[in-house]
C-alpha cells in the first residue's frame, strides 16, 4: 500500500462527496444548501488540485484539468452567493439559489469524472 | 519548458497545501466564534465572506484592524492564533518558492530549456561546435565575422560564461554540457534541418570520437569534422567516415615543410584561411640547410617526416630514445649547450623545440640562440597560459595547436570551393604563387580578405540568372566591376570557377558565364556587398552589361521605347572599355 495513493484517493473522493452533499436537495430552496458545506467543498477541492500538480502523464493532465474545472464551478458559486447577499443585497432568492446549486452541480460532474479516472487508473496499473 | 514547470509544480505542493489548510482553519474559526455588537452585547458570528476578508488581510500582515465592527474578546483570541498560524505558513511558502527558484538543478534545467528553444528558433544554417576552448573560440570568431551561425557545447561552465562575455555579432546559443552524450548533441540541434555540420574540438580524444560516432549514426549525411591529438584516434575516426580529422601536429609539420619548400604557397594558405579583418601575416622564409629537432614525440615525428620529404638534412635530439623509438639520435633534452653543440647547432640554420614542456622548449631555443644568433627558431607552445613568455621571446614561428586546427577547419567550412582551390594549387611554381600573392595584396588593405563563393542560380542571383536565361552573354568581368562606375574594378579577385566537373583556376575576365557556375572570390568585405548588388538588382546589372541606366518605372520605359523608334536615336549599347 502506498500512502501517497491513499491520501490522493482520499481527497479526490472527499471532494466529490462534499460537493454531492452540497448539491443534494431542492435546487431553489436555500434551506437545503448550507454555506459550511460549500466552504469545505471548496477547501477540499483546492487541496485535491494542488495534489495533482506535477503529474507528467496524460491521465495526470486530465486529472488536473477536471480539478481546475471543479474549482472554477465552486468558486463561481461562492462568488454568486457573496455578491447576492453582500454586494447586491438581493438575498438568497430561489433564482439565485438555483444558479448557485447548478454551478456547483457542474463542479460535481467534473469531480465525478476525476473519481472515474482514479478508478480507471487503478484498474490499468493493477500491481 | 515542461520539465521545469512540472518540477516547480511538484515542489510547490506542500507549501500550497499548508497555505490552503491554514486559511481554512482560520476562516472556519471566525465563522464559529460569536462576535459583539456596538454595545458589547453578544452577536452572531461572522459570515464566510467577512471571515475570508479578515483572514486575508491578517495572513498577509496588512492588518486593517477590526472590520467591519469591533471584535469580541473571543474573536480577538482567535485572531491572535490566526496571525501566528498564517504568517508562519506564508513565510514558509514564500521561502520554499524562493529557494526553489535558486535550486541549481532547476536553474540547470531552465538553462537547458532556453538553449534548446534558441536552437529551435534558428532559421539559418549553423555549425554545432563541441568544445569552445582556444580552438573553439578562434573558430567561432572567424565564423562570426563571416556571418555564420554557430551553436556551442562545452563541458566547462566557466568557458560558456566567458563566451557570453565575448564580442560576437550573432547571438550564439551555448550550453555547459558534455558533448560526448548523444542527448546533448540532439538538444543542440543535431536533428535540426538547418544544422550544416558538426565540429568536435574538445581536448579529449574520447569525447571527439564519441561525437563523430554519434553524428555518423544519427545524421550520416552531415559533415563531421574532428580534432584529434593521436594518430590512432584519427585513424579510428576516419575508418567510419568522419569527413575530416585534423591532427594538429601533422598539419603543422606539413605547413612547415610547405613554408620551407614554397613560401608563397604557405603565405597564400595563411591569408585565405585567416580571420577576416585581422592583420595579414608576413611571409615566413625558413632557410634550407641543416635543422636540429629537439624532442621526438608525436610533434617531433611529424616534423621529421615532412621535413625529410622536402629534402632537409635533420639531426634529432631526444632525452629517452628507447621509449620514442628514435634509433639515430643524440641523447639529451637539448636544454643544455653540450647536447646542442653535439648536434651541431653552430652549423645549423634552424631549430625546432618540440617537447611537451613549454619551459623546456623556451630554454632550448634561448640556449640555441646564444650559440648561434642567426638560427630560424620554431617553438611548440603547449599551454595558452605561457603566452606572455612566448610573445616576449619572439621565435620565428610559434606553433600553437589551437590556431592550426582553427585555420584548417575554417578552410574546410567557409566554402567547399576553397578546399578545392587549395588542392588544385598544389605543385605550382614559386613564381606562380608570388604573382597571385601580389595580385591579392594589391586589392587588400593589409587585412585578411573575405573569401566567398557565388552560385549562379535563381535563388541567389536572380538578376544574373534572368539575364543568362534570356541568352545575354555575361563575361566574368561584369562581376568584378563597380556598380557605380563600370569602368573601374571592384577590389576582388576570382580564384576558381567550377562548372560541373570542369574547374578553371584563376579564370580570365573574358570567360563567359553559364547557369549553374560557381565562382570563388577573395577581397574586402564591402566588395562582397557591392557585388551582391549587381547579382540581384536588374537595373545595376543592365548598367554593367550595357552602360545605360534603364528607367525602372513602366511609364518611363514606355517613354523610352517611343524615343527608340524615332530616327537617329542613340540606343546602341556602348561597348565597355576593358583594360
């Protein structure tokens, strides 16, 4: 067992599950989507991205790309939230909530892809 | 590029993860700890947006104070902790990024990348030079002054540093790397279509051999020129098709014999292969008669071999005759008067000090000169560091292997026609050389001439090509007359004309040119530019051919055609006065 692989897999799967947990619920109901969940999803996603730095393989490059996409989705969701609540002052209306959740659902798709690639890689390099 | 980027990213993993974690902890803490309102009553904790804002300015030690409202005591305690956590992590991250930028492995990788990029962007033919010691830098200066690009590899980083300080017109990509490793040669552009040849000049015969093998296996069509110090390696290199192997001692022996036998021939060779712009050397006139050769190593053997060929009487002095295989010689170093007298230095006309020890060599010629002040002295200089001593002594000839190799390669590289020229002039009479030298000297300003060849093809000489295609008779003197005044000559001399298999040495001015001819010229540099004008500019060429200035615009040409149809027009071409 390789500790590096454990940590790597842990963060990638954790990023997906946290993201999934945040997205779960009615798309336009703010009560179903908690800000702390989004915070953790962002932090874990950033760590997963950094862990993927410096991979020289093709699959490593796709890993990094999908992680960057997920970061982009989650950070835009956080920005929409911030601007709605503090800058525009409109608050979490159903439209805003739907847009936050759909952005993070996009990030979820990228995270699912990451996990799939992790599985493919594991199967390819069975040792 | 990629290798360094990946290295940086990989090394930055740990600092970045620590940074993200410390921010996460600090922000999370701020969103959990209750705050206080203006009256000091408990208030709900900060939201994520404000927590991120506070942590951002605290972590970077900007410190705006307590925003948006004064903190509660619990929040202050957490901020105190946050300061120590985040500031320390920031320092650690910045420190590791800075040390990463100074990492020798990374810097080396970056230099190699820059070098490879520069080589890739070269869009003109270049020579790959392995080893830029004395020989290499001489050769590079000469190539540079002929506007030919070079790419340099040398195992010694200091020499590469010196190269960067050198005065070159062209930007010469250089890398400190072992040329004996094929991957370095490949990085230096061995596979590049613009690579015109590889020159191995390191002071290590094994490395030169390895360069030759690499070139002949990977790009067999490329010329590989190698320096070699030992005849065995030279034979080895030649055995698998290395195009030219220069053994400095052999070349020097041959040239010394040439100078004894035919001083004009030797002088011509030195002039045409020198670095353009340097002063012309004076003719050497080594006397005929009895010569004393001290030292029968590789150098001494070569000297004896070539001097014997031209019928010079020789006495050899050698310290250890058994080791060097010298059966008929006087035993001694030659540095003491006794051995020199025994060798008959008083009756001799010349002495060669050719041991592998510079101080010994100087001591030999100094003693010999005291015994016989009229001696012609030839000294072998092994180390460049002793230059000052050799300059002060002023021997008749100082043999520096580096100069000889550089000259030899230059004659091979600059133009293939030049080496043809040298093989054709072999065996001419002294008078022939003297006449040619005085002709060349007449067009020069006491500096080494530029040597170039002109190929009459569509790409290189468009105007001339068109004129020849249309069947106009173009004599050779068109190319050596001045574009401003066709009755005066350019300061250059055609040396050789090559037409298919036919080679005409010193072609006559009346020779009619044909398409595909190649002509070798020597002269001042500015002459070459003037000549290029007549080769590619239609108006200049027609002026040179007919003596008339053709109007360049369509309207004026039409006006002239009208004028031509009028009676008594003076449209006949004026025949050129030719001296």
